[in-house]
C-alpha cells in the first residue's frame, strides 16, 4: 500500500528493453543532500550492457549529476513531468518526496525502457493497476478535472491517471489502450481554444509537410476533445530506450539547439541514414517556425535506440501552435540564436548536411503546404472561431510574409 512506503536512500534501475527478461542496470542513490539522484552500474551491466547516455560511460564510478534537482544522465528522462509529479503528490502519500521517490512512483508504464525497482534481485516496480481502456475516457477526463480543481478523487478512480506518462509536455494526461495498443491521451486545461483537437490537426498538417510525426487521434470529450498519441517508445512487446535531446546534448557538452542536435546525429545515427535524419530535423524546425510552435524545447525532441545500438529521431510529438507570436523558438535555430525566422533557419543549413539549394527546397515545400493550413484544420473539424484565434499569429505579418517569400504567386 502507498501509506506503508518507507523512504529508501537507494533503489535499483532495471532494463526492460527485452520483454522476456528484465536486466539489472545498477543502483540509484540520493546525492547532493537529497536534491539529486546518482547511478552506479551493476557488474553484470558493465560486462554486457551499454552506456545509457554519453555522460554515463561503462565504468564502475559513481555518477552524480553536476546540477541539483535532476538524476544522472539518461535516468533523468525516466522521471515524471510536472503533471506526473502533481498526480503523485495527490495519490501517493509519503513522508518524503525526493527525486528518488518520484522515480519510483512513476511506476511501470513510464516513457522509455528503464524501470525503477525496490529490489536489486528482481524487478519490483511500484504497484499499479491495469491500463484503462478507451471506454474509461469520460471517467478519466472527470478525474483530470477533479485533480485540476483540487477536488477529492475516490480511490477506485485513481488508477485512471498514471504519472509515468512523461511524453508530450506538461498538460494533463494518462495512458489508455486502444485496439490492444498503448496510447497516451492528453486533455484540455480549459484553454480558450480546443487545444487537443488543434494538436491533432497540427500533427496531420505536419505529416503533409513531410514531417515524420507520431500518430494521433482526436477523441470527443464533452463539448471538446482529448488527443490520443500512439506510443512510439513501444514496439510490441519490446520497449525502446529513449533519450531526450535535453539529456543527449547536455551529455555531449553541446548547446541546446537544432544545429547541435543535427551534428549529434552524425555520430549516433546509422551511417546510411545520417543525411535523411538531419534533413528531417531541419524540416521539423522550419515547420515549428511557420506554425508558431515556440514551445519546441529540447525535451520535446527525442532519440530512440535501435537494436544495433544506433539512434534515430523519434517521431515528432507535442507540436501545437502556441498562439503567442513570441518570435523566438525554445531551441537555438541558427546564427541569430533562437529568432523565429526562415533566414535564421537557413543560416546554418550546412550543419544539417544540406547545401543551400536543398535547404531552400525544403523551406519552399513546407511553406507551400502551410499556405493551406486553414483548410487543413477545417478538414479535421477545428472550429472557425479557433482558426480565427490562431490566424492572428500564423497569418500575422511576421510569419505570413516569410511564408510568402517562398510561395510562388
């Protein structure tokens, strides 16, 4: 039971990439006066495992993060996000809630292929119930509403929100199964527009622009929608090791920017896919600029480890217009830092393995598709009033003029 939990100063990290046989990775411990989590690899992992991230090489040393309020290397990606932490605070009474507890209470369905166990000799994750099915969607939405409103939630309903679903930003979310597959489902926070439906429409538009995006579905909930995102860190029955760009770039000692991530791909992607992966990243950056997605921070990009040890970009996820017109991306774009211009995107095209003509061709293709964004959103059911709100920014002078420079008249 949750109320019987006694704080532990050490827990155990396990590898769940092999669906038939979990493997112990190492020991997790509190560090920095309880403000961080360390990792020491187990002897067996040192003999036949792999480095979870570049700052966690296969050595017997104790890895302690340089910064507080985080976990070592790729372990940090196994933590729940702010929404997950909020759920844990509500539903997991504990005399202590350090990062170590948050890692444990995230449970067995967390993002990626790492698991946290109470035992060293067997994988013993924190208790969790069965994953809800689509039929529980309305009840799940009601639990989310209660959490947001700080209302009481009956014990029988608490299983409907799972804190380990860290993928896809800080919005309210949980996990469901649809037709036997695991999906992440994200709910509205009562925004002015139907954000979940807009996200679904944006992801569909991204695909039409040549962006490899996660599969989504818009699910009616009350007068609005939730958006379901098929999990790409699962390849039934296997789990895929996922490393955020935040962890990968920090581990490599690089600045948090698109060009730096493109250069990292030169080292970690399969040799015959480096150019296509870099071009894909460039295309995503251009799309984010033109759709006014200025929340494209480094935790909204990920690398997935393949069976051969190489990494590929995950499908794009959490792509949605911010409707703010900030004019700055969350990650570095080019010579002019984070400024949201196509000229800035083109300024370091060579870092993406692209010659100027090839980079301009990508920009032109995305810009031409973006010219019909209103029709594309309407086709997905987005209401005219929401399109009008978004048009203030997507069709505002700054972005529209940039788009028109690359659109034949």
